[in-house]
C-alpha cells in the first residue's frame, strides 16, 4: 500500500501545482491569454501527469503491487471528477478544441493557440512524470523507470479495429460532453467521469482507450511496435472522426461548415392563433370571435 500512498501524494502534488499556476495566471494575465494559453497548459499538464502515473498503476499494480483493477478504476473516476471540477473551463483535449471551433465558439487563431498550449502542457507533464519515476521511490516506480524507455505499443488489435475503437470512445465521450453542457456541473462532471471510466475499462485492452490525441502522443507514440502513421490513424484520426460524428448526430449540422440541419426538421417558432368560440346563449348558435373580440354573426332585430 506504500506505493498507492505515494502515487496519491503525487496526484495531490500535481493538482496543487497546477492550481497555483492557474491562480497566478488568472491574477497577472489578461483573460484572453489565460483562457487560450495558461488554462490549457495547466489542464494538460495535470491530466497528462495524473494519467501516466495511473497508467503505471493499472499495468504494473496487479502483479507488482498486489492490488487489482478495481482500485485503479476507482482512482480513475476520482481523478476525472477532480479534473472536471478544477480545470476551470479548460478542455485539455484537442478534439474538444476542434469541436468548439466547429460550433463557432472559438476562432481559428484561438483554437491553434489552445492546441499549442496543450502540446506544451502535455510535454511538460510527461517530463515531470518521468523525473518522478527516476527517483524510484517504490518498487513499482523502479520497474516503470526500467521499462519506460523500451515500452511497447498500446495497440493490441488490427489497425482498422483500433481506429474504430478509439473513434467509438470519442463518439460516446463527446455525446455525453455535449449533453452535460446543458446540465448543472454537479451532474455533468460525475457523468463525464463515469463515462471515461467505463470507456477505459471496456476499450483499454485494445488501444489503451485514450480518446485524446495529446495524451496518446505523450503516452505511446514513442513506443515500438507500430509506425508513426499507424499511431496517427488510431489516436488522431479515429478520435476526430468520432467527435465529428457525435457533433453531427447531436446538432444535426456542423455550424462552421453548413447551417442546414440534415437530420432534424426545424419547427416553426410562430403559432397561428385559433378562432375563439363563445358559449351558446338562449339557444343561439355558437358565436365565433375574431381578433378584438367582435362577433362575426348578424345583429338581431
């Protein structure tokens, strides 16, 4: 259990460091610079470092640490919940940035800046975690430090199937993300965390279940077993296709590309007023009233 305690301490250390970075950036930078650069950099650093450490626990923990997959999945859910609550609006995921661009919520320049900040944050998180492993504080970290330079690919199936798996994970993740944007964070954050945990448990044995191009690039692109183009197909094109499909299904159109709704009919916002019918008086026929309440029947003598 000492390994688990040290890993949890590492999670809290990374969280505290990134929270301090967000607080200082918000205080000294303009809102635009904070939103496009500092917030995404801190979020990507936090996500990458936490996921790499958790990935180590999931791969080595069952046989080297004596704890099962249930512990790792519980930590995964808690980490995603903490990330969702602390990211302060950052996505830390390139497919989410592209989705915001397609929804006309972000300009091309802002999207490109966010993607660069995510790349910098992910690279920093990878270097920080590697440094932490090199200290070899526990037996698991010692083993991970030995094998990290000679890692193998996370793709354990055919390339078309792997790309389909990553695309499907991205599809369901983005559907829940789009739906959670309309709900209160107290419900949206746990829903996203539960979705990510379920997808990781289901698709992890096939591709590692990253559905995040930046995270996959830092975690597995340097590993042997597949070419760079193989990784691009599975971990970049697959999630982008899944995001695009989820957005099209949810919206019925892609606002950045075309306005016409291809899937859902548009209902008219204007209702035609119906004629009012008055109750019969003294055996008379019902009288219809037009606009202004005037009767359309002939006046009686």
